[in-house]
C-alpha cells in the first residue's frame, strides 16, 4: 500500500469495507453533504454500502459521518536539513461527548459475568511532573477473579501522527517486576511491532495474539520499551503508587527504564502514569451457547480534557510549511440517525495544495475492545466514487487488515506504508 496523494482541486474517492463487523453510519442528508472541512480539504458524507464488497444492496443511501482523515502537507526535507527540534508537548482543546449511561456492549444471551473492560488512561495530559523515559515497568494486580489482558495502551514521547516501534514484555512468572527488573532472562517478549502515536488516545499494542491471564490475587509485571521514540512518564510519588484501580485490578506507577531494553540507567526512579489495560473476565462459552445478541449502541460518560492552545508537534528547524494534521471524527456519538452499514464510500476533496493521506479513521459496528477485519480501497483515478461505485475494476485495494474497535476514538487503518497524495 501507498499513501494517497491528492492534488489541489482534485477529488479522491475512498471505500472502507467493514468486513463481518460492519460500520456505524449516519443515514440522513445527502451523499454530497460536506461532513468535515478545513482550509486544506473537504470530506463528503458519501454512500452506505451493503454487506459484501461493492454490493449494490443499498444503492445511493446517504451514509458516513464517523470518519477521519490523517494527512500531511510536508515537503521532503532539503538535503542536509537538521533533524527535528525537541518535542513541544501539546495541550488539548476540550472534547465534547454526550452524557448518558455507562457503555453497554453486546453480550451472550444465556450465560453471564462476561465483561470486556479497560482501566487506565494513555492519552496525553499536561502534568508538571511529565518527563521522557526509554520505557516503563509496572505491575497489574488482579483482585478476586481471573482477568485476561487483551491489549495495553501507552504514550509515545511525541512523534504524533506517525508510527513508531515498541516492544511489550511480561514477566514469565507471577510477581512484581522489582526483583527481576534488569534480568532479561526473566521476561518474555510478547510483541515487537509499531503503533500510531496520537495525543487524544495515546498508542496501543493492538490485540495480543495470546491474552495474558492473571489469576485472582496474583501480580503480573509488564514492561513497555518505547524504542527510539521513548515514552512519556510522570516522575513523582513512589513506584508502588496505585495509579488506577477498579473492582477487578490495580495498576501501579512502576519504574522508568533508561533508553535500551532492561537498562539500569535510571535505577528505581518512579515513572508511569500514562498507561491503560484492556482486559476481559469472560469465561469461554459453554458448548452450544448461542451467538451474541444484537448490538446495544453505547452512550458515553463525559471525558474530561485539559483546555489550552491548539496541539503543537515537533517540527523541522530550518524549513517550514510542514503540517501533520487530521480532519474528522471517528469516535462514537449517539445520533438519532445512526444505523449499521457494511461499508462506506466517500470523497476527499483537496483545495489548493497537494495533501498526502497517511491513515483513515472509522467506526466499527460494535465489538468494542476486540479487533476486526476491514479493507480500505481508493479509486484508481481521481474523481468521485459515484460513477464507479459498483465496479471493482475501478478500485485499488490499499489495506486488508484488522483494527481494534474502540468507543472513544473509533478505529484506524494505521499509517499507510506509503501515503496517498491528493493534489
């Protein structure tokens, strides 16, 4: 796949196929409604697509509305340009969420006590004690019942809008990280991968290939190594501070780790604080259990964000006009016109300058906390999707992958290996 360049004045059509899960859409208005607009581009509402790639089931039903486009207008650096200046940590505009009852997710119909949950917060907060670290070791302490850790959120030290490498380890045996902090033989590598760095929701490991079970009353140590990018941490308090707690588990502050896996550089400096643990307490379904009941769309508790100036990111020091930006919103909103769809086709219209689309956000139809399959296509030629909506020969498959389904930030394709330029 290649990032999609769109030249100024041109239209690039995209198609997100939500696979077996499908997407959430707002069925109202017109297919040509401008859902999101800024000085660089417009995103149209577009059309809902029935289950099955390029299906004619819905025809021209207006859909869309839960989508975001991440893009940049950065020219390549001139020969000999210096590297980026130090990170300027952002403060964030308030984000408005509808109030309501706690999130409800689909659940099996004939057995109970099945919860897919999250504890912690890996989004950026502008605390005075913030500092950088190479990585972080921390403990997850299960209380009375077994939990199964499915993914972990964290916060890269800047580099927002790009993907960076990380490694996630767990201690092989139950117990705190403290006695084995600098002994690699005591740790098991779970993931060596890349993740997108964002401000509003941090980064995430994605669904672990094999969830990590922590029995009630036991402690499981984890270590996130932030690679070349490093992590953001809160250097204060004690390594045993309980940073996050609920009825199922506790997450400790833990220790900052110097650059380089298992480095002794910092010793026992208290770190952590920008982390989240996604887990479930679901027993396996009994033989013959029916499938899950229909989705109950959630309403969401308000989310508090600090107010302040617009987000600032690192920028090169000796050339200008380089912006890594995002337009749209793929997080869940409880609109009355919400409906399910198999997929969505929409247009991205560049205004006066070329943009390079690096990733696209969307919203799966439920299944929150799990990963699901999707496919992203672009129309091969410039122009709207409308004349070629049902002709697969006119489309190029960019990605066939999986993404984590979340409520607060939706889902994302991840950074396209080569951006899509829209001139």
